[in-house]
């Protein structure tokens, strides 16, 4: 599908951000995998120990793994908004 020429700058920014975000999310996923205690979680699930499984999940500190991805998305949102505003004002 052809891209609207008036938003070329937005598309160029998206093309630059996409690989950065993909790398950040890949690293976050790998980090999350390393933090999940699979054996105890599987044991709790197999034993139908809902509270134990919930406790294990609650204790996993995985939120920090998404901080770089969140920052990339925040920056992209701000830059995209500024670029669109500039494009519209230049018309």
C-alpha cells in the first residue's frame, strides 16, 4: 500500500524505531524467561495450588525488563506527535 507523501517523515521515524523496539522486546522476553522459576511454578500448578502459583507469579520481578521498551514507545509517541503537528502546520 502506498504511503501518503505528507506523512513521509512519520513513516521514516517508524521505520527507524521498529528494529530498536524489536530488539528491546526480544531482550525483555529473554530476561523474563530467565526470571521465571519454571519448576516451582509447574509444581504448584500440577498440585492445583492456586495460592502457591499466584505467590510465585507475584514475586517475579519482570516489570523492569520492559522499561527500555516503554521508553522507546514513549519517545516514538512524542516524536510522532511532534512530527505530525509540524507536517500539519506546514500545509
